[in-house]
């Protein structure tokens, strides 16, 4: 075991709590010591929820360890049932309670409550939060559908042709990255294809909604860290196919539409009619991202070095967007979940980098510093790392903090999500450029702290006078520019050309040069860049 100040994921019971908090009429009894209720703040502070998570704690103390803590479990289960009347109950242990081995799930199952009781066995010292969420979601659905599983070898009945195809959206949870808005965006895409949504789960679903999962024609695996285990079981048990494409970025959204249309048996042509891969223009995509990424003021982005570290789903998708749609160069790619390490390693191979699979933020910081990127795409952990290293950063996945749960509509999936990603990734780079320009011009007559506002008429004459005084050299004393030197000088952007001229003439005079050539211009550039 390694002590750490920060952690990418909490213990698996936090994952179970995310499932319970995402749903309606579901309650979670957690056998835990006094103090473990800190987890409530994750939902009330970060997600800004207006209610506490549906969790009842046994909250045993040190003095309780001398007696039977099992009775505390039974009392907490009975209280949860009487007070909240849930439609189903989850029962499990925190990492500390696991050491006591009270078997709280088995105790609750033996109490003969009139609702489904799902015992959770989540090994706290070998597994983490996302795994705990996936296992909880899987075991909950499996318990609720136990009496609906068809006999082995049974074929799935065909869909009624009079009914529109429908799908389940699986995986979104609270504390996930932009899940609330992603669901809205995917619903819009499906509606445009003529596909209905049967159930969205866990986010916003009820226990009865989960019992209706087999009514859908197929499943959309939106967040594999949470839903991949369940979609696999539904495929094996009910013959329900599932998507594999994550609709993040314009290219992946197009692929997602084609995959969903094939599963539903509908024609994607109307929705993809305006989609022209590889072409830049306002009318070549439902998203503005392809045109913005290739427009004049975005050309300086080409080749920017980017380091990506997040959960596997968002990291792999972000790497594709960065290279294929933004023109960036991926210099690092990794994730903190070893369960998806193979997927990330395969993606890293495509970009010619070595995958970083680690949950040690110090190792991640070391890798970022060594790669020297110009942009970091990661979690809130990487935001802190990038700030210390002075690198631009955008958050693309959980773990998140409160600023990553915006009040505005801000998906990252679908065509609108591509627009949001462009703004989120480019703005830190633009701000970095502005800071660079301010630093570059800090000694110029117009930009120093004492300079008046040059755009005000009252000070226009004063500004012009200062400009003339600051024109580097008197005409009689200025070295002459060769024709090639002047031509090279004009290649420099207008907003820095004056400074380049003055610096070069000052350099030439200090060296006793009467003529400025192209070589002199570049020698001066190297001199002042030291």
C-alpha cells in the first residue's frame, strides 16, 4: 500500500454510492465507521445536488468493536426500510468495515424484507471506484432481471415492424464528466434517426426502469467504465447487441451514427448528408469544429504538443480528436485505470507513444514535465500539475471539481460536444498566447504600465509623439537595410514587426554594422532571445 495526498479514484463503495445517488427509489446501507460520511460532500458540493445521497450509515465507533457490530447492521437496514421505503436496497461495507468481516450483505438478505436486497462484495483493497460502480450496476440489474432471463439457446424475438426501434443509454452517473448534457445530446441524435430511448440508466432511472431494459432492441454503451460489464451480460443473456463507438468528436460521432443506424435498421443518410469528412467549411458538418479548427486564426494550433491522461474512454477519444481534427501532436497518452490498460496501449501504439498506466499523480507529473507539452488534457489532478508547470490545460474526464459541473449546457459527446471541446481546448492556448505577447511587449511604449490609452482621442497626439520618440533610432544614425533584409522583415507579423526592426537596428549599431542583412536580422533575433 502507498500513501498519497491525491487519488484519481476512491474505494469501490464510492462507486456503489454513485449508482445509488444517480437513481430514484434505490437506497444504500453502508457499514462504515464514524467519519466515512465525508462522501456526502462529493455530491452536495461538487454536483451541487439539493439533497443528500440516499445512504444510511451504520457509523460504528471504537467502543462498538467490543460488542456485536452485526446488530448495528440489522438496525440500520431496518431503519432504512422504515424511513425511506425504497423499491430496492443495496447493502455493503466500506474499506474499514471490510476488515471486521460482518458480512453485512448476507445479514440484510436474511432479514426477509419485502423488497429486493442486493448484497455487494466490493474488495476495497484491490479494486477502485469505477470498478465498484460497474459491479454495483451489474449486480443490481442482474438481481432485478433474474426472473426474466430466457433459457439458454433461446432466440431473441424480432421487433414489431409497427414500432420504432429503441435503445437503452447505459453508463451515465453523477460525478461523471458532463453526463447530464451528453445524454441530452445523444437523445437528439437518436431522435433524428427515428430511434426511441427506452431507458437511461443509472442516471435518473428507477428500479422499475431497470426491469424494462430487455424491452430495448440494443444498448448504447456510453461510459464503458461503468456499463461495459452490464452490456456484456445483457448481450450474453438476452441477445442484446451493444455499441462500441464513443461519440466524442466529429469523426467518432459520424461513426457512432452509422453504427447505431446499422443496429436499428434505419437509414443514416439524411443525418449524415451534410457530413463531409476531411473538408473544412461552415456547411460540411453539423458541428462548427471542423471549420473553426482550420480557420485562419486557428492555424497556429497545428502541431501543438499535447499530453493526454484521463479515464480510458475520454483519453482514447481525445487522442483521436487531437490528431485527426485539431492538428495536434500527441506526445503522451495514458489512463489511471488498469482495467482498461489494453485499450489505451493499443491507442498509444497508433500515435507512436508509450502508454502511461498509473494512478500515481507524481509519476504522471514527471511524465508531463519530461514530455514538455504545450497543452495538457486530463482530470482535475492534471489541472493542478499543469498549473505548477506553467502549461495550458483543459479537463476532459473525472475526477472533477465543482468548476467542471457547469450550469450551462456543455456536452462533450455529439456534434455540439465537438464545439464545446474546441472552445475548451483552444481557449487555454489562446490565453497562453496573450500572456506571451504581453510579456514580449512589456517594454514597448504602448504596453508599459505608465502608457496612456492610445485609442482615446485626448491622448492620441501624445501617443503619436511617444511613437516617434520610440522609433528606435534617428534616421541619420540608423543602419541601412538591404533589399533581402527588408523582404525578410516583412514576413514578421505586423504587430511585432516594429519591435523586430528596432531591436535589429540597435543590435547592428552595437556591433558597428552599417548595413543590415538577413543574417543580421537572425543574429539579432538569437541575441535578444537569450
